[in-house]
C-alpha cells in the first residue's frame, strides 16, 4: 500500500512562505524584464519612473521592435521584412528559418486575401527554391500550399494557419530574433518561473497535500483536499 501523503495546513504553509525573503528589487527587475521583452515601452517607462528600476535595454529601441511585430500581426509581411532589414540586415541573412517563416506568412496572407494566382506564383518563385535548399522546410511549405485545395480554407483541417494564432507565432519568432541580435534574452523570465512553479507543484503533489495555487492568474492558495 502506498504511504499516505503528508498534510500541510494553510497556517504551516503560509509560515513557510513568509520565511522566504525576496527582495523588492529582484521583483521589480523581473517585472521590468517582462515589460521590455514583451515590448510594453510606455508601461516600462512609467514603471521605471515610479520604482526607480532601470533596464539594460534602451527603451527607445522597443518602439522599432514593436513596429515590426505589429506589422506581422496586421499581416503586412513586406513591411515587416523591410523594417527588420532597416534595423539589422544580418538578422534575416543569418536566420534562414525565420526568413522562410516570414515568407510562409506572406503566402498565407495572399491566400487569405483570395489572391490565388499571385499565391501560386509566390510559392513557386520564392518558397519552392528555399524548400529545395533546405528540405526541412518542405513539410511546412506543402502544408501551407494545401490551403489552396479547399473551397473554404478557414474550415479545412489546416485552417488554423489562417488564424490569428499563426500571425502571433510568426511575430513572436521575429521579436525573439531581434532581441537576440541586440544581445538580450529572447524570452522573459516570468513565464519560465511560472512553468517552474507548475512543475514543482506537480512533483510535490505526489508526496503531500498542501495549499496550492491552481489559478495562476489569481495567485491565491487553495486549501488541500484531504
């Protein structure tokens, strides 16, 4: 028979949490890291003024990075590519996968707009040669071109390519590449800590019943089920 789990009361758990000392400076740095990485420049500026927390990132560069991200999210891929090249030509020159994904997104936008002939020509002239150069791109290219085979592409099995989530995915990849080119971490630290919290709770669940955080958006402790 499996051993019974240790039961930790709310009072005991909160005492242990209160014994952990976290510096306000460290918390502020984590918030600032999230704001600048995700591109909330105005909020970051206000937070810096109110908390005195500095960032190793020039806040003035955030606007240019967000302009690229916004262009992708609007589906204006040509403008996004131009803005990336204006900021740093090496980003796309040294990252063929990113450039392919931008071109793939451009093909998706042509299909979305019903420009079928233009989409076919673009796939043949721009994307097919890249697929030949790098076979790992072929699967994604074939999947995207397959949208043209359906009368209502939005309702087909691969219709998610036309959704907002695909634009966001491409925009995030561009954002990460620009951050890396500037010598910054491509991902904010806060989401990683939340993933670590979830993992830690899952590990602890096997050994104890304790007040856990089930809703990360609220961050409230819920009493253990005994």
